[in-house]
């Protein structure tokens, strides 16, 4: 689960109404539709007729809050397993409830503006150029329990949307909240993500993890955790990285580069870290026996 990065939306593939029409015909047969880099400002109405579609990719376009066609996706495309809406111009409130999509497993919403709310001028239907921070409760719509992978990188999120902190998302394995504006200690409510394996919180303003995350089996399956480019210090009362992160999980890949702490402090002062080192060593040994290159750095710290 890598970071999504915004790039030029100049199309590198064929576009135009004829191309779209042919893709729609093919999608009806194959169950897969890719309209990435088509300079779309709205979803073609014909897309909603593809009731058997399994994969929809409309990334790298210019879809906005004004596209009412998006609102029809959960009503007419109930077999969707993968939806990619990344790198568009979607603000808070752009999406309808996705709960009806009970087969949806992968949702990519990275590189949008879901943490921002467009303002409407009085007496005008057009949004102002300026946007303001959105109310956290309106950033995301309700999500289906079938979801296994969720990407929300680069969305100006001020905190973790409450729609993610729901017990019914116990199947979620991959979560990407990198390059946002999340501040402070990650909350204990994250413990509901009991199937989480890989989590990316890179490039925020996070100062630590609450020990409550690891209660009741929370995060017990986490293997990879990216906390690079945050504000995590070596404070040990309480530990900014709780001992349960090292002892109650299967974590073997922890990324801490560009945090205000030293490798020595982590090794000497953090309770439970020896458990992590032992587990990491076992995984590294298996990788090396399989022909992988040696990586002797410790969590990216000096």
C-alpha cells in the first residue's frame, strides 16, 4: 500500500466520446471499467447502467461535488468490489452512503479534498474559490463492512474520520491516512480495526499512540506501521509508542524516519522493544534466506 501522489492530469491515453463509448461496451462484457485520465468533470450517465460492474477506476480526472451521477453508484452498481476515485476534486459531502455496496473491498479516495468544505455564496449556486475545514463527521459517508483496503492519503484531513472508527469495519486490513493534517495521539477507538495488517500514517503531526488501541485484540495482526515524518518523541512517561505495540502485535516493519527521537533512545528506554527486535530479526532472516537484500537500518532512525 504505497502513497498516492498527485500529478498532472494531462491524459496519456486516448480520450473522447468514442473512446468512452467503446470502453463502456467492453465493460458490460468484462465487468471492469477504467476511465482514468479522461479529463472528466462528471461521471458519464451510461456508467450507472453497468449493474454487473466489479471494478470502477475514474482516477485522475476532475470530478467534483457537483457530479450527481456519483450519488447513483450505491443504488445501481451493487456488485462493485473495487472503486478508485483518487486524484479528483472531491470535497467533503461529495459521496453518498456506500453501505449498500456489500461486496466492496477496495476503496481509493486519495488526492482529493475531503477534509475541505466548499462554501456557497449567498444567492449563488456556485461554490466560492475558498474552502474551509469540513466538520469531521461529514468528511466520509458510511462505509460497508466488506471493506478491506481504504486509501485516504492527501485529503487535508484534520483528524481520523469517525466513519473509520466503527466496529463493523473489522475486515479492514489496509489503511492509508498519510500526508494529511492529523495531530496528537492516535485514539484508542482505532482498536475496532481488529484485522488491520498494514497502516500508513506518514507525514502528519502525530505525537504518539494511545495504549488503548491494543486492548481486546486491537491491532494484534498489524505487521507494517509507517509513522515517518511525524512528531513522535522519546518520552516514556507514558511511552509515545506503548509497550503493547511491540508485545501484543506481530509488528516487524516499523518506520520512524524523521521523528524527533534517536535509535539509541528507542532501544534503551522503550519497554517491549526487545520483543519487536526479536520478531524483526526472524523475519529478516527468512527474507535473506529467500534472496532478499539486507537492510540493517533500524526503523529509519539515526
